[in-house]
């Protein structure tokens, strides 16, 4: 007694058909990235202005030279104001 399975028409389901219209379309398609105008605008805003960059460079120079001093009272006051405003 011979038992034929589901694939009795001698078609291999694991072999991809060659020359179909779908494979031709896939070969022509390429990945594309589009950046929205809003995202471009955010990128421009996030860049430091010259004035801000100058201030950052001054602070970095002070830190590197060991001359940067932090006023603990001012820091504590800012923390207090921040957390008090969130209640």
C-alpha cells in the first residue's frame, strides 16, 4: 500500500518560484528614508548657538583648570524651588 502525502503533485513548497512578477518588483524596490520638515526644524534648534557654545567652552576650561567652584547654597535653593513647584 502506497501513501501519498499532501504534496502529491511533486511541487516543492520550500523552493521559491523563479521569474515571477513579484520578484521583479522586489528587485526594483529600494529602501528610502525621508526626514519630515518638523524633524529638520528640531535638528536646527538643538544645535548650540555661538553664544551658548562660548559659555560651555568657558566652563569646560575652568573645570579642566580646577578653578570651577559650585555654590552649594544656590544649588540647594534651585532644587528646593524645583521640587516645591511640582507639588
